C-alpha cells in the first residue's frame, strides 16, 4: 500500500460528512443537543448561573464535542472510536513516520480535490452562519423572549450559540475528522 496514493473525489469529503450525519443522525443530534443546551445555559439563555455551574457545563459541552469526534473515528460507534483513539498511543515511531509520509503524499496528490472540498465547505459554513444571524435580526430572539422560551434578559448569544451547536459546529467537526481520517489512513475509511 505504500506506493498507492488514495485519490479523493472533488466533493467526497462533503458527501461522506452528509452520509455520516444521515446514517448516525440520532447519535449526532443527541451530542449536538447536549452541547447546544450547555452553551445556551452558559450564556444566560435561561437565567444567570454560578461560575461553578459555568465551568461544569464547559466540561459537558467539550465532552459532547469530543464524543462526536470519537463517534466519527469509530464510524458511528463510540466504543470502537474510543478503542481506536487509545490505540494511537501504542503506535511505533516508524509507523508515525510512515503515516506522516502518506499524509504528505495524499495532500500533494489531492490538491485540487482538497481545494474544492474546502471551498464548498466554507460556502456552506458561511450560509449557516449568515442564516443564523439573519434569523436573529429578523426577530427570532424577540419571538423566543415573548414566548418565554429564553430568559427575557438574555442577549442574542445563547440563541446564536445554541443554533451553531446544532448546525455548523458539528458539521465542521465531522468534516474535519473525516478529512483527517482520509489523509492519514492507508485506505479510504
């Protein structure tokens, strides 16, 4: 396998990201909601919290995000993903060098595909971010306050961060993890 360089399709990373979300949507949604509600609470979406509560929620939010990355590494299984992450620490130095060499070769051989995937990813991210901020400006925050869904004193940030944690942040984490798996694996994941 050392002489063979895996070719990445022009939109393959984005397709694999969409497929992963479709296939494991419930697990992804659960982890996203944990992070989203954690951030919303931290930002005062449902009232003020103590500093201990804030930092406790920080561990919850980051744990959910780490869980999402592990879920992708395990191809939908947290157990397999955790096993694969732990296995990284038993890799020999010579294997690291081979992985690094493969990584560089794959980047070199897939420059155009990587550029297209990144460009489309950035366009999707910009669209998500624009939509979130446009929704806030169009009255979403006021609607949520008037219907007592968020605290009357809340700023826009609990809602913005809640929406980002169920949309662009998990999309980004999944996209980046799949990309790294493609660039470091000797075969396509």
